[in-house]
C-alpha cells in the first residue's frame, strides 16, 4: 500500500490514478477513470494485519473528512481472489489534469502515503487492537482437543488465556510472522488461568504428571442420589 509520492508531481500521480488497468472491467456507480480513480490504498484477502489496520484507519479518516469523495469498492482479482480499494474523486471536473483541477481530497490521500513513508503504522492503537483480535480468534478456534479440556463456559476465557501467555509465559504472539504458541504452551496457559475443564480431569492429571506441573484442584460435586450419613 506504500506509494513513493515524493518523487512525482501531483499531476503525474493523478494521471496514474485515473488510468484504467488493462483488461479491467468496471460496472460501479462512480465516474471511474474520468474524474474518479484509485488512491493506492488497498487491502486484499491475503493482506497482513498491518496492511489491514492501515487500510481501515486511513479509509475511515478520509471518508469521514470527505464523505462524498471517497468510496470503498471490491473487485475480483486473479492472483489474490479479491481486493478492496479506496477510490477517490480526483478531478473537480472532466478535463485537464492540472493542479488547479485536482481535488483537495486526492491531495489528502497522497499525504497519507507520505506519512507512511515516515512511519509505516497509521495508528498504533488500532494495529495493536487488530493483533489482539487475531490472537483471540486463534485461541477461540484452536484444535478441538484443546477446546475440550478448556472451560469455555467461563466469561472471557480466551482473553484470560491470551493474557497468561503474554504476561506469565512471556510468549510473543506474532500472527504476521506465523508465530503461534504450541499445544503445551496453550495447555500451560489454560492451567495457570484456572480454566481446566473438570470433566476432562483424567487428561489434565496425565498431562500435568508428564510435564511436572501440580495437578489442578477441581471442585467436588455433590451427588444428590448419594445417601447422607446422618439424616434429620
């Protein structure tokens, strides 16, 4: 999504943005490739977390400032399946591509590219939030045999496991680098989060004995069918 805008004039950037790609079919609702064009602010199905964060931060920022001059459109793509693009009204009116006829909103879109050249993250908080969302999604959809031994009925169970992994086990989750915890790390985090499923006590005892951890203490359930020793 990075575009080196400093080495080109605004007229050249506008002309490039208005140029229709070869073999590109367009059936949208805006005056594409006449007064509207691409901004170079895209995301694909395979975009990493940083690119997805930058896309939503920049798109939200520009569309909030210029609600009538920006639009997100989705296209099919032979290489990546689909692509979301922020398109923009580039020319004030059809005609010459000169600075006086180029919209302020297009200038602002190019300014975002300049900003990313200085620092590649559009919004640190949004980026970290999206990383956390990705990590929570990974935990919530981990292998069935891990979910079975976890007390998933506890509110916020996935967040508790994630916090234990990061804060107690010092594990650095990095989805963009394909860095995920292995099964034993997840099980240790479940154990230390006190989220062991008591119905799978046998599996927990076996795992703890094998890995040198204290067995979890499960609450004893009272059997309503068992006769009491003393009755009133």
